[in-house]
């Protein structure tokens, strides 16, 4: 340990996703990959929410009404 040699805020490595040489604070997908993943995940979450919502509307059961 030496105060004259501080730990760098970022480290250089090859992004495990796009394999580009990047400098990031933590090892993992680079900033552009994280943005891509985030928008992709948000899109999926939106699709899932929509897919979950539509069946619930369709499920309004006629069976219950016809039981009467
Ligand atoms: Zn990347």
C-alpha cells in the first residue's frame, strides 16, 4: 500500500459482452452495453406487463355470468 499510488477509479479490461477494450470502475459489461441491456430489459418488462395485462382483461369470465 502506498499513498503515492492510489487505486485508479477505473480499470481497463475487455468488456465481456462486446469484447471492446474499455475503462470502467467495475469489471462487467461496459457503459454502452449496460445501456443496451437496460433498454432491452425495460422493453421486455414492458412486453411482459402488457402480456400479463391483456389476458386478465380477456379472462373476464362468461362462465361466472352463466352460472347465475
Ligand atoms: Zn461492451
